[in-house]
């Protein structure tokens, strides 16, 4: 085993006896769980040169380090790195890393590499005090504690540059294996630039789920690091209630610009929610819910629900109105009731016509206690005319009753 800080103190010697001092090692990041070194970088006449690993005939030789065929075969390193190549000293050393096993973040103080046949592979990140002392003392302190080493196979590293992914920089792309909730918790404790960068490593839908589970303060910090199109894409994928909270915290001009870029349906959902005070039931409700007319056949409702379930933020309760055009609330039906009912029955036959309702201008905290007391997944919110305008879910109720700073405030149970 060898440490990067030690390897970079060795010389590169070719068959003719010419020497150079390595300044960096390039790895093929996505080639393997333990990626091999593919290039050696060194300075020559004021230029950064790149020599492919295939030119290395021997390495880690006592007193020399790397023996190569011919230093003259090195090419000038371009402004853009070869596809999939990452430089260890420039990109990974001192980077913030996320260990996916322990869900812990730390800084990379050194990197452990090991010979493997004719290759040199990256094995672990050393985040211990010894690693820092080794670098400061130029090798006086050797060795590493096992507890300070993080297996590279389970590591994601972050540069602190949200635009790095877009510019083609290499990443492990392993963070997406975690749930959106875990990712949001990790992001809360990262510097905000690293948190924004973290979201760029995720598929867009998962990034939106992770963003909406964060505190509003962190959401506002992150959303400002994206360009308008990226920000609107994330907002459009969030549930309307969470997107409304985030948009409401932006400046008026930014709010108008983002809303103008959204699809009509999403814009209208958010505008309807913005009309209610934040501390009201309407300010905490969702309005992207499933509703059918009471005359709808159970078989039809089940089929539509199955086909369009991804279009809604909440499907545990189906809200039944007088008709498809008349949004006056008639009752509610649970998914279990729909599954147990006969295909030939109508929703009016299986619904609960005595469902309790909330007013959109009712204090959100009072509404929350009412919902929790009724022990239901959600309660419909109706206006003064009995028209269905949305629903308050148990997760929103928990968010209103949980103490400030509690992780329960970001709970997303049914999405």
C-alpha cells in the first residue's frame, strides 16, 4: 500500500535517465469500484504533461518511484480532461467526501493506493490526523489507522462546485443509491454549495424529492445556485405545497419569473395555494389530489388511479365530489374500500359521506390537532360553498405540531 502524498515525492525516471517529479495521478473514475491510475502528470518547461500509465514499466521502486519508457512521449495536458478521468491531487485530495455506509461526511486528507498486477489502484480515503501530519511533515509520520480509512467503493466526493457535473467533471455517481430522505439529511449538514452539487448527481425526480424534504432555509440557499431552467425543473417536480413554500420565500421578481416559466397546470396549483396565509389550513394543504364524481364506477376509478397515480402527490384517500364538474364534496373513500368494492358499484355507494372537513382559513395548528384526533391520513379542505379545494395530510399535521427544528417537520409519508 502507498499513500498519494508519498507517491508524489518520488521521481519519474525513463530509460535514458531523464527525470521528472510527478504532480498528480489521473484515474479512470468509472472504470471500476477501485479505479486504476491511467495517467501520470508532471511539469516540463512550464507545461503540464500527461504520460499514459502504459508507459510505466516499474513503480514504487525504492529511491526512484516510477520507471517509464520515455518521458518524451508525454503529451501536453489540455484544458479539458480526457473523458472519465479525475486527477487525485487536484480533484479528490482535500475534497469533502460522503461515506455511504456510515452516512458520514468528512474531508479527504490523503488517498491510499495499492499495486494490482501491473496497475496501481485507488483503494481508500484517509481522513485521519496521521494523514494531515504525514503531509505536513513530508512523510515523517507513516502508516494509517484502519478506523480513519474509508473504502473507496462506498465513497462519493464533492468539489463544492454545483456546475462541475454540467462541465463534464467525473464523479462516482453512487449517492443516488441512498433514499431521498437520507440524502436530504446529509445535505442539511453540508456547506450549501456542496449540497447543491450533491443534488446535481441525482436523477431529476429524486433530486426534487430530496430538496423538498430539506428545511426551507436550505432550499432557498440551494435553489439560487441553479440557473432558471434547472430551478424551475426542480420546482415543477416537487409537490405543489412544498414548491409553494419555496417560491414564497423568493424575491417577487424571481417568483414571477419562475411561475412564468412553469407549465399552466403547475402554475395554477401554486397560485391557488399562495392565496392562503402560511399559518392556515389552506397554507399547509395540498391540492394535487385524486377526486372523482360520486357516479363514477369503482372499476373505472381503480383503473384511472392505477394509470395516473404518479400524477398526484397523495393517493391514500380518494375524494368524492357530486360530479366531475361539480366539486362540492360528497365524501371520501380509502384505497382499501376501493379494493374491496365490487366493480359494478359506484363511488357514492362505498364512500364515507360523513367525512369531517377543514376550512382553508382555519388556523393550521388547530386543523392539525383535529386531523390527528380523527386518526385519518388526510382531511378534505372545503371553501364556504362546500367546494373541494385541497386536503391536509397527516404529514402536514405532524409538521405543524412537531417542535421547531424537528426532522418530523420535513416528513413526507405518502409521496
